[in-house]
C-alpha cells in the first residue's frame, strides 16, 4: 500500500487547527502527529510548510450537463469534476432528475450513465422529483436504502418542476418516515410567472428584470411555506440557494423555535449583486440564476447567518451556460435566458477570501465548505474532515498566493467567469483524492475515471 506523508502544514478542520503531519495509507488518513514526534516512513513526502492542510471541499449542489430551457449545462461530468479538483473540491453531490412520466430510478440510471467512468473526483446524487405520485413516493424508500438520501422539490418553475403543497407535504411525510432529507427550491413560481408576463408586456426584456420579478418576498413566502409543511410532516427541511434576507429571517425564526430547518447559500449571493444583472449589452445574462442575485445589502445578512449557523452550507449550484449561444437564447426576453452560473472551481478560494476579509474564521470556512455538507448529506466522516479512517481527500492550500480569477485561466467548460478580474488571496496547490494526487503543485496528474460514485447514508444534522 502506498504511503504518503504530508509534513509541516497547519491542519484545519471545522473544530481544530493544529500543526501536524498527516499520514496517508491505502487511500485513507491513518494518523496525525506533531511534526518531529514520529519516525514515519513514506513512499512520498509532501512538504506543506507555510501551507494549510484542509479537507477536500464537498460541493453539495451541482448540475453537470443539466438539460434546461432547450439546452444543457456546458460542463460534463468529466470537465466539471476536473474543474472542481483544480478548485480544491473532492466530492460533488449532483442532481439526478426524474423524467416526466418516468420513475426516479430511470432518472438515476441516466445520471449514472453520464458520470460513470469519467469523473476526476468522487460524486454522489440527490434526486429531483419532477412528479410526486404514489409510485414515486414509494420509490423514495428504495432510493434511500441505495444511497440517495435527499430529494429536491420545487415551489418554482410551473409546468416543469413545480410540486404543489400537497405533493410537497406527502414527500415530506415519506421523508419523516424513511429518514431522507427534503431539499426545497423555495420561490413562489406561480406568482413569479404572472410578474414575468406583466413585465414582458410592459416591454421589460433585459436581464435585470429577471431579478425584479423574482421578488425577495416571493422567496420568503415559499421559504415560510415549506418550513410549515415540514413542521406538519414532522420532517427536517433544507432550503437550497437562499439569497434574500427575508428568507434568512424565516429560517432564523424557525430555528429559534427549535425546528430542524437548514439552509444553504452560494458564492454568487455572497459576492455578486443586482449590479451585475444590470450590466449593459446583455452582459447581465451571465448572472441570471434562480433564486436571483439580490441588491448588495442582502450580503451582510447572509454572512451573519453563516457565522451564527442559521445557514450551514455554502454550495455552488454550479450550472454553467456559455454566454455565446446559450445565455444568448434570452436576448430580447429575459425569461428565456438559461438559469445558472458557473462556480464549482471558485468556491473554496472565494470562501478563503471571506476569511481574509474577516467575514468568517478559518474553521468556519472548512465547516461550511466541507464538514457541514458532508454531515448534512450522509457522507461524514468518510468525507469532509481530516481524521484517522477518513478518505484521504486533502488539499494543500497556499494562503499567501495571490491570483486573479478569469475565464482565461479557469478549467470550467464555459466561456466566461462570473468573477472575471477578481483578485483573491489564497490558492489550491496540491489535491489528493483517496490518497491519489490529482493536482500536484498546480499540475494535473489525475485521470478521468479516478472518481467513484459514493452511496450516501442518512444525514445527521444536529446544530
Ligand atoms: O438558476 C439555477 N439555480 N439553475 C439551476 C437549477 C436550480 O434551480 O437549482
Ligand atoms: Zn433550484
Ligand atoms: Zn440548483
Ligand atoms: Zn459524522
């Protein structure tokens, strides 16, 4: 068995920071010890002096190759997982989609076929329920047993993904029974569609109107509603891509009542705003996603909620569409712009920048980006931490390196960066996935197909 020793770094987990050497054997972490206190031999020694040694990131919300609005997300599992690795993420949880008129299993099989044998890092699946009925409700139990323990339901996108309140309640009741976690895209899609129609009739066709019709109040209303439905069902609920401070207030109120209510936000809501959506010459289309970007005032509420654990996770909702040929489908009609932003490669760096800027501390960085998502979605302690027995998914991170984010240098298969020109302090240097070096001092040394599917257990989300 190959032994790798990582020496002299500052090991950071969600709970501790210690100067320690990390011994890796057979794809797992086997021991940690203070530098100089041991005489471990290894096939390879990686010098991490002056660097951080952190768990590989766990991005619990991505959409590789997702079909949307007549096109599909531009990253494949091959390109997207490689970009993730470059950015220090070593596990993705992507969303398999139940086809209309089909079963959950069919959707899962389709997504397995896309990902099988091409991924650079490990991956798992959530299931998007497009149709809640007797058959799909029954199927939930079997999926949970087979390692798909979370289900996304939508109060948005009428005619596509929207489930009505009764369907959401039934799925939550089933989850209360089988231990699954229901994730919700919380926006009032029926009301939004009325506002879209009215805006277009008034001639409001530019990308910035996407942000105006998808009102914060309608995110808050749907967030409140799914929380109450979960309470009635006696189930936990996890609200994805929270962007509005009014929605954060709903989560906080529920958590203050002691309800098992959780939330995720994404880098785009922390670093970008409606100012980006308003960029001229249709450039705003690059920033069209749902929930939408909000005015910058919302960001401070999101940062505070991340500090106070009212939001637990930062995922990317990586769903890239090229500006040329894809975002352009919505020229002259913002409602036809494919929804989604690239970001899988940028999350760890942007959140490290948040450490530099003082929004969060280093352990909280690791918690929201690695440990909490692993716990929430049944991957911990295999993923998301550095401990004896855990997978050796490790990142050597240089906290002093300076870089400029740009489409010219990123590895995501998309023709723009949502963070073009942004200077950040900190950079991924070396990445191990189950003990294999996939990025070696900023050189790719891994291979497509190294990554394997990871069946998940039930989440445990105390706190
Ligand atoms: O705009 C987004 N978020 N696209 C991806 C699909 C979703 O709703 O998460
Ligand atoms: Zn969504
Ligand atoms: Zn999404
Ligand atoms: Zn655990």
